[in-house]
C-alpha cells in the first residue's frame, strides 16, 4: 500500500507499539490482526497527510482505507489474501536487482523476522555492517522502482529460482556454519525449513519447490543427532539414527512424493528434487550399513549432469567412494580443478576420508591436517584434527 519497504516496516512497528501500550489496559481486541492493520494504515494516512509532495500516495491510501473504520474485514479468515501478501513479500525481498547476500539478509529481516544482530551473527559480520546491507537493499528496491505485485510468466519462474536459492543458502549456513565456534545454527536452519514449507504451500504445483522442502526437512531431521552429549560434532555414519526427527522425515517424504507425482505428469525437476532423492536414501536406511550407496552414486551422476559444479563433484566422489571403493572416489577428485573451491576445506577433507578408507593413513593424516588449517569453523576443525591424529596413530602402529 505504501510502495515503500522502510515506511511499511516503520508503520508496522508503530502499530505493535500501540498494541503494547493499549492492550494491557483495554484488553486484546477480538480481531488482533484487523486492529493492527487499521492502526498501521491510519498512521500511514497521517504520514502522507504531512508530506505535501506525496499527495498522490495519500489519496491511494485513503482509497484503500475507505469504509475501514466502520467495518474492518476479517483478515484472519481471508487465508488467500494473507498468503498472497506473504508470497509478495518473499518475492520482493528476493528481487533480482539485489545481490545474493542482500536477498538473503532482507528475506530474513522482512519474512523471517530475525533481528539485525541475529542475521549479522548468522553471516559472520558486525551488526553495523548488516544494518547497512539491509538499508542498502531497501534503498536499491526503492531506486529500482521494484514491482510490488506478484510476477507472472517467465519473470515469476526466474524469481522463484532466486527465492529457492536464498532459502537453500540460509539452510546451509544454519546446517553447517561457515565459521565461528558453533558447528550449526539451528535457528537459521529451522527458519529456512519454515520458509520452504511456506513456499510449497504457495506454489504447490512446482516440483522443484516441493523438492526443496523435502531436502530441507530430510536433512534437518538429523540436526539433533549431529552433536553428541558434549556438543562435539558427530558425522553421518556415526549418528544415532533413533535421534533423527521422525516428524521431519515424514514431512520430507510426503513433499518428495508430491514432487514425484508432478514429475510423473511431465513437470520438469532439477537439483533440489535430485538432492532430496539422495537425502531420502539416507532417511530410509535404518543404519549406516543399510545405505544404498550405489543408488546414491547413480543419483549424483544425474545431478552432475543437471547442475554441474565443484561441490556436486566432491559429493559425487564421496558416493562413488562408498559404492565402488576409495579409488573410484579419488579418481573423481583427481579430475576436479584444484582451485575450483578456493580455500575451502571440502576437497582435502573428502580426499582424507577416502585415503583413510583405502588404508593410506599417513597420507590421510596429512590431508586431514590440511583441511583443518583451511576451515574457519571451530567444531569442524576439532573433528579434522581428531581424525588426523587417529590416522597418524594407525600409520605409526602399522609400520
């Protein structure tokens, strides 16, 4: 209604402050949502009345408010209306005129409701830096005259890809933090899962959207088991699978089944559906030994064709190493460009794991040490140092 993200945010905050001041004395109104909307719109009208240069917007907002005080609509009952507003907000915060980092930050701020300090911690920057990033994003939207209506046709498809990419980025940062003392940020991961569910409800006929939800639900189901009683990281094959969240697994499987039904009708699928299919193989296995690694390797082969990239190749090396022996995985790593992942610890850590499985403990120890030097996450560094030490011990005792 205001066509201004910052003003809309200010008006919403004003309405909440008014509620904090009035509700304790007057009681909570019968329709709190309608009350808040009415106050926010009234404050908006007051703002535009004071701004002589914005008479046109004042007239638009007065039109929107027309008759509202006499009969405020039951917004709680208008599920479609609220859903449309949520979808509009998600798509707006992921506008293509913004950088990837700005899209993620603005999505968390406007849709996720996280504070600037919380978002800054998740992305390992100062609160001041994150505040500037969010402010710049809002200013960019204003200067670009960003459309506040739902995009349609090809533009909607392009924007949907951006939305999914941001949600996936948020989940990954929560599931395996880039840096800091904590191995995970469950608050970020859970927020991403919530956003994925919301997106699936708003775009139920998109198999990739359902695939994204399935992927995050299935991977998120392992979070509790990824730390031991002392808070130390636990790798997938050593996890107590009875601690996996069965509700998240059921939700993930249901979303994946929905995507499969759409795919059977001819709707195209992509990287999120394929990754969800891989995660489902782990969820179906009652133990690490029951995992169908050959099926996972085959799925990674398809994923490498559909969405090629160095991270996919590294994960494909893991799968082939488990399915066909360490040498098969090492062969895939050998074909990977040495600088493809920059200074990421991913390649040396996977190489180390494959060398360890092949009994080359001295080389594995060196590779684990190399990976530990590259990571900025304290939890991951502790795991890598521990595995390096274990391999040094094996190498020494086997001489």
